């Protein structure tokens, strides 16, 4: 039982990492460009498909990761330059609808190229085994690697925002865009770079997801809406909020799905627990969001 | 008023809708009764959204939730052998009003992008709830054994009778909407959309008015959901899928946000377009997506903007 | 002088490290026109926003007509007779001028949970609104969209909206800001016509306006009132001259 709890906790952490990769890009783009980008999930999907495709083509997992990351970055930049750039000055309604249109486009495009059926991508041998994380506790190597990647990315993000010139500009841009422009910084370029970073992070999340979940059209929106929950809980525009929110949501969702049914069956009849367990588990993070909002309407780490 | 281009358009539109069953009969194309009934049902949903979106400035990305609640109210009661339409539709309206009250109470406290994300998230929650309840078909959904029954009034199995009932409800809601937005209540929510700090400074507490509008809108959309499940004779959580919310919102923009006729026009054009495009290719959404982007970027006033209007104050 | 209409005690507000209002005391007596002046960044607008309920103070007490209103929001204060204008014009731009004022009347004329009768045909709302527009000199412009009014007219419209709530006290945030000479003269004359009938708390930069209107002046520097009194007293106060007037020879 303890082992199961430990394993599910790690799974929760691993899911939290993916949410974080998504949430970081989304919250940066919102915080700096004031853009609500629903199509962020599409970049996740594109990353997953490209990685799967490149792996089949090259036969090298590492090459497919590198290629997919680069390609998603390019797709993100193209989308920014072609469509989203004109949306920065528009209201949220326009942004939501236009990026909704982009989602329809991307989902259909993927369906045309790869079909609607789910793909399952495989792992190379060196990643598909289990490893000893604690004496007597074995955990899949790949998922452990995901957690590690997440921690590294979180650390890099932190360093970028607090230590680099880009991060300084990002923080300044978030609070005073005219000042940044007055300093002679090319705002357009800055925005494109930030969007590209966000896109690459989404692509990274997507390519990580490939071997764990089904790769299919519409996969981006499933996670996107959970990422919204992360951001609402954490506070929009806050990287710290995104980290905390992602871990909370990842844990609650994973542990809820694993343990709500057995826990409920202690209190309720088994058949009632069978029905209520999954239903409640799927609603858990939304109820958590409502509870957080009731106490803190601006999320846990409000910006400004 | 009576002779403005928009009033003429409205009159022509109503006349046209009223004649659809006759034309379908003459042309021997009963399919059109079905299509235009579907259009009117979505017109009601879009109209209900525009009340809070266009007039109240509340960007709800979760209006499909109420469509779903209304549909489930009918489907679930039928599943348990209660086919009485009065009861079913009352529950549809009441249930969606209550859900709107709960969602609105949390989300209206926030604003802007939070509001969008929260309404979307709660709708997704209801969608997952629908999927996970196997008793009512889970993600496959379930057939509606019989349409809602209104003994002594009318029989929904009669396609034409059902059609005119939907038309009647649509016209009623257009009238109610017209009165509501011009009444004191409507003036308050429009003022709050225009400039909320100013509305507060002159003494209005916008929250109560916005929440009330949100509930009214949800209840209207709930009735549209009850109609929709009778139309399709199939109950499915897909009614609550988040893309449905996006489509309803697009209907509002396409037709003309902040007008009453716009959503009706938008629903008609959207669904006809879907009908034509999907007959042409299964991948019709690859055309719809960019079309949507173009409409947002270049045609913000919607189709109704093509019809001149005496400068309507306080849009 | 009787009981003050508005009493402020120990009002404090800070943003991060910056103290915008520092344990401030202020009294405004019924019927007077009281001006708060001070250099840029003295915290004048922050003060006004706390009085109107748009900002929550960190500490202190605000009492209006004997009632503690410190924790009331803006709508509740409006209901009790406090009306404000904003430094940056704040009107309902996509409504007509008359609609703007009629909305202010409506907020103070019974319930707005009325869903059937067109508000634009309610004479009980339109007539008082038109009357107020007439007072501020905007009657001929009543059917124009507020967005299409000239800047000065929009400022007049703001005052009209405030007056339409029949306030016991007006809070005016730089009513002549951004106005041309003619426009500001007209506005000053109009505000003079209110003197005595209407209690006014005025935050203003324009010294001509201040000395033309104020019965009393409070000088605010770094969130504190450093002097308060009749205009001629304040004008000669050495502390004021040193802290504030060094740069402003108008006084």
C-alpha cells in the first residue's frame, strides 16, 4: 500500500511537470503580451506528433527529441508572426475566438496528415525499463527522467527570469511595456522570442507525453483546460504560481483517480463507490479551483 | 422603428422561417424542417449567450454547460420513465439556472481572462461528469426513448408542430430579450460592460445584476438544451464539449455581437456553412478555422453590421 | 462651524514600500469648498480613491455624516451621498450624454431589477437627467454619443453624473485637468455657482482654480497634510512655502 502511494505520488509529480511545462509558456505569454492563447495546446499536440514521426523516420530517440523541439519552435514562431501578432492589441474575446479557430485548423490538419486514430509511440530500450528509486521501490526509468527534466526546466526558467537580461526585460515588460520600448528594446522581437520559448516548452511537454499517453487530435485541449486550472489556482502571469499550481493539480488529479474509489468504498457501498469514485475524481481539480477562488479570487500568487 | 432596415430584415427573416415547413413540403425535402429547427435551437443558445456576452461583457466560454444540463434533465427523466414535457422542461430551466448561479457566483467575482478560464474549466468538469456516469450512457451517450410529451397540447413527433413550437420560443425570447436590454436592468448591465468603475461610482453594485443576467442566460440556454435533445433524440456529453461553447460564441460574433438578431443570423449562417462544407469534405474544419480567424480580425461587427441601423445608442 | 460632514482620522495606505497616505487627518465641513493641493506624487488621487471607496485603506477611519464608512464599497458610499469625478475622464462612452446622466439618476431612483419597461421612456429618469444637463450647459448635446463630445464637455458630463446622484458631498479629482483656458474658466464659473449649496472636496493642480474656488486649503506632501487653513493663511505659511512652493511661484 505504501509502495502504491509512493508510486502514485511520483506519477502525480510527473504529471505536474507536464502541466508546468505547459503552464509556464502560457502564463509568460499572458503576463507579457496580455494574450490568451487557446492554441497553446495545439503546439503541445504538434510536438507530440512531430516527435513520434521523427522517431519513426530517424530511429533515434534523441534525434527525434531535438528535431521535434526545433520544429515546434519554428511552428510557434510562424504562428506568432502570421496570426497572433495582430491580436496583442485586441480584447480577450477576439483572442479567444481567433485562437479557437487556430485549434480547429491544427486539429484538422493533424487528422489529415496522420488520421484520427490514436498513435502510440514506443521508447528505446534504454528508457523502457524500471529503476530502483528507493530500496525496494522500482519506478519506470522514463517517468523518472521526465521528473528530472521538469526540475531542470523549472530551475532554468527561474534563472532566466531572475538572472538574465531577457528575464529582466520580461519582468519589466510585464509591468511597463512603454518603458521597455523607450529603452530601445525591440518589443516585437522580444515578444517573438518569448512566444517561441513558450512554444518550445509546450512542444517539450507534448513530446514527453507521446510515450505515456495516446497521441491523437484534440489531445492538446484536454491538457490545456487543466493547465487553465493550474494558472487560475497559481495566479495568472506568475511563474511561481505556475510551479505550485502544477504540482498541486498534478498530485490531486493523479492521487484522486488512484485512491478516491478505494477510499469511498470504505464509506459507501462498492457499487456506489464504483459510480461516484471516477465521477468525483474527474471533478476534483475543478472543485479545488472553486475553493481557491472563493478564498483568493486572484489565485495563490497574485501578480501586482 | 417600424420601417428601419433592421426591422424589415427581422420581418423578412421571421416570414422566411415561418414558411420553411411549407416550402419543405412543396419541394418534398423534409430534411429542411430538421435543419432549420436545429438552426433555431442554436439561435436560442446563441441569443442567450449574447445577452451576457454582448450586453453584459461577460466572456463566458462555457455556455455549452447549460445546453448539456437542459439535455440531461430531459434525458435522465425519460430514462427513469418520466416523459412529461412540462416537468422535464421545468427541470431543464431550473437546473441550468441553478448551475449558472453556482458557476456565476464564483466566476463573476473575477474578471477578464480569469472569467474565460473559469467558465471553460467548470464546463469541462460537467463534461467529464457526464462521461463518467455510466448509468446515463457514459461517453457513448444514450438514445432518448421518446420525445417530451405534452398531452393535450402538441405532439413533438410531428416534425412541423415541433418546428413551430421552437419558432414560437425563439420569437418569445427575442421579445423578452428586447424588453430586458432596454429596461432598467439591461441598462445597468450594459453600463457595467461599458465602464464598471463608473457604474460603481454612481451607485450600482454590478455583481448582483451580472449574476442575475448570467442566471437568466443559463436558464434560456437550458431550455435550448431540452429542445436540442428532443431534436437529436440522443443524449450525449458531447453537447457540453468545450468546442460547442466555442461554436456558440462564434455564432454570436459572426452574426453580430450586442444585437438580438445577430446571434440568430450567426447560428443560421454557421450551421448552413457546416452543412455545405461537411457535404463537400470531412475535413471541413480546416476551412472553418481560418474563416473564424478572418471574421475575428476583419469583420468584428458581424453580418448584421451590413444592414444599416439608426444609430442605436448604448450598444 | 458645526459637526464636520466628512471626518478622516489616521488614514494610511502604502503600495509596497511607498507610503501614499500617511496617518492623515482631514475634516470637511458642510457647505464648504475644500481644496487639497500638493506636488505631483503627494498622494492626492490615492486619498480621493480611498474616500470614494475605490481603494481600501490599510488603516484609519473615514466617517461620513457621523457614520463609519471605512469598510463600505464605492456603490454603498454613493448611496450615502458621496459622488466622485475621476482625473482621467470616466464616462459611458457608447451611451448618449443623456443616457449617462439618466443612469446616474436611475441608480438612486428605486430598484433596477425591472425587466420590462424601457428605461429610456421613463420620464422620472429622463427629466431630472435633462435638468442636470441643462445646469452644466450640455442640454443641446444631450443626444450625442458621449464618445463624440469634446474633452471639456466630457468633463462637464462627469460632473453632471455626479450631481445627478443628488450627493451630499462632491469629490472632484482635478476637474479642469487638460482643459483649454476658455473651458477651464467656464468650469470654474460653474463650480463657483455650486458654492454654498454643495459641499465639495477638490483635488487640484491648477492654482487659479484652487484660489478661485476654495474656502479652505489643505496642503499635502508625501502623504501627509502639512498645513490647512484659509487660502490667505496657506499662501503665507512658511512651512508650505518651503516644502512645496519653492518650485511653484504662482502662490
